[in-house]
């Protein structure tokens, strides 16, 4: 049930170039400081999300709106974002779906109010019927839109990008999203399809982020170039040729009118692009070979036009016990006044088996042949915006 993004990133044919050391304001971001030095969103216990990764934060005048990938267990009362190890019969954790959870914060992400049920559900058939993850939410007029990664049912573990919408009808985002009866409505076809031609860099497309500018609406995404582009991930001989970022231009109705013919930035993974301070800012994830994102860290690049980018540099390294000592990935950035508030998937590990979970225990993922139990939470860090 616990899966990572860019599933083939551990079989890279050639090692990517290392991120550059700090070299000035064009290619680096000022030092990020963790605040707090523990998860901003903890997981695995009663009253908390079962897991939380791939965060994306949308901000408006009310506060911070968090969308995160998680699993929802199914019980007699329906779906639930949380699971109680002391009352395991109430909600069967082995009967779960992968989708998107929601939480609201009025204090810049220090505390959260969680919605119990998914804000979107996978389709009953089609390109997004297996799993939905890695959401990015943006607003156009009186509608909230969600771009997301969807697992294909025909080519397993192969992703395309979907789009869903929820109308506000004059209500606040918080009121609509905390209403358990409301969900994003999915388009029946992908917003951006994978391209299975052998020479393409985007045989798989995932991890969307959208920048809305007066001159256009731009969809950024991570593309994977595969050795067998028309085959499932599990096919014999399958492997990864490249990991890179592309960009598509959307029209006013949020349809793709053009897309990258070649990568605009190579060897960047699980990334988000934001526009603030007169520039485009990319916050991404390093490529690593460790099990389940072990040793991965956060990266940064900057662009004046959204197409040509500075060298990728290191934004934040892991290593805080109980927070990100295993690894980190999937940053999401908020420009808030004079500072950037950064949220990210934070992985910590403990030296014990995950299962069975005792009544006072915590739900996690077994790693290293079940020698360690891994916990996926959300970390928070801040930095001053360069002047």
C-alpha cells in the first residue's frame, strides 16, 4: 500500500550530476530552518493520518490548505483517514484505497484540522481507477482545480496526469473542503497522457504543478524515459533511461495546447514549480539509490522564464532523528510575506518490526527486510525570500 513516486528512479542507467554547492542568488535559496524540529503532520496513530506524503499546500486569505497522499481504511462508517491500533476491528487497514486527504491550518501549518474522508476518489474504470496521488491544487476564478498523478490500469505502475474540479459557489475553500459530502469531480480522460514513443522523455508523466500567470497557464511535470515505453513497469528488461521535467501550456478551459518536445531540466525528481518574486522557483527531490527514498534530499533551481533553469543546488538535507533521518522528498513551497514556508515528506525509521501493530503502536512500512519500521510524515521549514 505504501508506494513511492517515480517508481523506477532506482534503476538509473547513468548517475545524475550532483547538485551544485551554493554559488549565489541565481542558483540557490537561502538557508532553510526546520520549524518545528519534529513532524508538522505526524502519522500512524489514532486521530492522525495513517500515512502522509507528497504534500501540496494551497494558500488563500483563510489560511493553508494541505492536500496529501494517504490511504483510507474502510469501515462500517465508510472511509477514514485515521486508524486506531487499539480498535483494529473498527476499520480494516488491509482494506484500503490510496487517494488524497485534506487538512486546514490557520497558523501557517503548525497545527491542522483534518477532513475524515477523501476529497477525491479513484474512478470505477479508466486511467485513474487504480490509485490517485501527488495532488496539486490551484484556483481559477470561483473554482478549485486539482491536478494529480493517476495509476493506469492497462500498464500497471504507469502514471498519467488527471484533472478534477470543485466549484466554490461563493463559499470559502475551507467550508467546501471540510464538507464531507463534497468531492472534486474528475475529468474522464487524462489532462496529460504519457507518450509511448521510444525516443520520448515522457513515457511516464507524474507529479504535476500548475503556474497561473497573466500570459498563460503552465503545467509542469516529471517525465520518465523507459527502455520499454509500451510495457508495464514489471515487464522483463524494463528500466529507466532518464528522469526530467517538462512543461505543457494549457488554454483557458485547461486543455493542453502544447507540451515539451524535450526536457527543460534533466535529473530532477518529485518537483514543484512556483512563481513569486518575479521568478520561477523549483523545489525538487534528489535521485538516490537507497531503499524507499533513503538518503534523498531536497533540491532547488531558479528560472526567469520558466523554461531555462539555473543549475540544481541543495535546498535541505535530512538527518533529524524522529523526523527525516531516513530521507526526504516531495517539497511544496508557500511564499508568505518575506519568507518561504516549505513542507516536505519526511521519513524516519525505528529499529523494530512494523507488524503486528500493538494497541499502543504505530502504523508504518517495513524496510530493510523488516528490520526497521518507516514512518511517512510531513516536515516544515522556513527561509527568508532573497531581496
